[in-house]
């Protein structure tokens, strides 16, 4: 072929490979290493939001301290598909529901946790992971 360098094909292959490798991190999934698996918190709470969405279900909730002050928290659970396999539904939790929530707190001291389980007002326990 006239006008095309002998190095064109090898260079094009190398460039394609480098571009493909550069996209790999975009497919990576974040870890749960930000949570302290050596500690478990159990709190009585009021649900403010239940976000049934990928990649992780999130529960926003409020906790009332002994002095009466209210603190906002967030619990991150597995995907909706994984929770569905454990009996959860999109309407399992609604704003205003009174629950007891169990999870592993954030290592950085933030008001968030990795969801382990929720006990509903009727006493039914809904687990997020095998316990």
C-alpha cells in the first residue's frame, strides 16, 4: 500500500490495546473496605427514603438520641436483585416506617453503614446478607 507506513499496523494495534486497558477501571466495582466489619451498630430509626436502585440500595433514616436530637444516617445495601432474592421488595420500607437497623459503621466516622439487617415494626427481620 502506497503512503502507509510499515509501522502503521503495529502502532494501531498497540494504541487499540492501550485504549482498551484504559477503560478497565470504569468496569471495576468499588469495595466495601470503607466499613468497619469488626463493629456492628444497632439503632432504632425512622425511614426517610428507601432508594431501590442499582448498583446499591440505600436507606436514609433518622435516629433520635437520648437527649432528643435527631441525626440523619444512610445505610448502603446490596443490589435490588440480591435483596429480592432475600425477600425484599421495592415497597418493603416507606418513609415514616419505624425500624431497627443493623450494620457495620463507616471507618471514617461518618453517619453511614453497610446494611446487615432491618427489623420491621411487626418484628419481621429482613437480612441483606447471610447471617
